[in-house]
C-alpha cells in the first residue's frame, strides 16, 4: 500500500488514448501527474485497434464526423489540436505509417508504436503510472481523494479518462459514468455504436450462406448514408458501411442497402435490354456483383426469373428489379452489443462541460476526456483524434 504524503497536482483515471495524452501534456507544464489504470497494462484498446495497426487519425477530420447531442461541442478542441498536430508527434517519434483508404492513417508495423510513443512522452515529463489499480471510492474534500487498491491519493484536479462500455474484455465499464453522476452530471442515453447488426428473420439464413462475402454498398438509415464495404456474417451484417450506419440506426427501424451504388440501375437495365436482349439478367448482374450473391438473390421474388433473356422482361419488371437492388430494405433484430462495439454512443452531457477545457461545470477541478463524453466519431480514426484533442485540451487546463 502506498502512503502518499504529498498531494499530486493531477490524477488521471484511465491509461488509454485520452488519458495518456492528457497526462503527458499536463506533465509538460511541470505538474505532478499520476495515472491510475484498472487493467494490468496500459493502452489495451490502443493495441487491439485497427486490427493491431491502430488507425490513429484521419486526414479529413471535420466536426461532421462526430455524433453528439451538441454537435458544436467538439469544434473547439479539434481545431486547437488537429490531425496535423498528432501527425507531427508521430513523425517526431519516427513511427512509420500509411494511408489505407478515405484518409485513414495506420501504423506500418504495430499499434504498439503509438502506445510506446505515448508512454515515452509521459515518462519523459515524470508522469507516474500505476496499473492493476482498482478504484474503490472518489471523494472531494477541498481536493480529490481517490481510494484504491494501491492506497489513497489526493490531487487538486481529477481527469476521468476511463472510456465507455465497449469491449468489456479490454476494460470497458460504466465507472466513468457513475463517477460523473456522483458529481451531479447527467448522461445522454448510452448504446453500442460502430457495431455489427444481427438478424432473427429469414435474412439470417441468407447471411449464413454468404458469410465472409464482402461487397461495396451504400447503406442508409436515420437520414445518413455510407458508401463502403458490407460483410455478410453468420449472425447478420458487418463491415465498415454497416459499422458506420449502426451509430444512426434505432431498434425497430429499417436499413436501406444499395447493392449497385456506382450506377443508375434503372437506366443500366433498360439500356442492356436494348443492347443485349438475349443476355440473361443473372449473367449481367454477375458482372457487377459476386456470382454467389446473385445466385442467392435469385431465390427472392424480384430475381426469380433471372434465367430469362432480357427481351422477355417487361420494362416494368426490370424497373422493379432496379428498385430492389438499389433500395433493399432490411430490419435488423439488434446489434452484437458492447461485446464487439468499437465505441459507446452517448455519455456525459456536454452541456455541463467546458468545450475549451473539458472541465466540469458542476464540480471545479473535475475533467472528462475521450469516450466517456457524449462525442462519438465515425469509423476511420476519428475517435482517436477526439481522444488526442480532448486530452490535450484538459492537459493544458488542469
């Protein structure tokens, strides 16, 4: 047990992306910073992110890439610490990286490079990290008193950077939300985001048959659309397009899938009928989509005559096929939940937090950064950029 006589300036709860960034920046200001991490090692979510290569930011960060009840909240921090600032830090440490697609930046080697960079930045300025440290109680008595399995610690400032409910096997929990409520904060309702869909109707059988097949589509729900790959799974649908739209979908609602997002299917089919009247619809569709998918779609009412030459299809029938191909409506039964969700949507109400400093407006000296706040990025490095930006904002203010 530690006997901590001299108070710390700052205690950061959570050694993830936002917590380590905040600690390093605060340490650079000459403050005594202690980071408490419940897991046995820091940065577990960093290490598993991006398939082990960490999609650490995006070249095209805009406020529109983030969901929040207050869409303006993220603007200040993102503008003051941009993707270019983080890229400069990555370059300074000699971390090799590449752009994958859509501005997404990944490590060439391993996510470990980003974690090692953050730990080096923190260690260089004397930040102390205690892993395997469970917090039993937090109280405010003129300063913050944090009771842990490693002893009691005090500090003038407390930063909550312990993430959300996503991926509980890597440490996801509701601790940050409970702590916020303890100090009078309200929460925007929580739900899993960037998460695969599950199905319990007839579509589940189709998805099982096509499991592992990936196709580029446009998926729409809740007034938003994403044009990326969709992956069929044994339980439903995944892939970047589906993960993206899951943040906008609500239970009981439909999603619309455009299987031919790059063409006008109505015009295309009518032109093909005129130009290739003897061709089979099945053959032509297989030029645009995987044949395995086309054969499965034949079982549906709108493709049951796919063996007929186009000349034998009426224009009305072809237009009905085009409509189905470009607006295939499906109703997910749910999602895979927090077990596989990349992030938690909702969180600490940003109306009660300073957008400039991340400090609570309910409790002086209390700060919230990263996923625990009601700011959720799109897939593609945006949640990491929010972690960096909010961490820096708090680190400059504590």
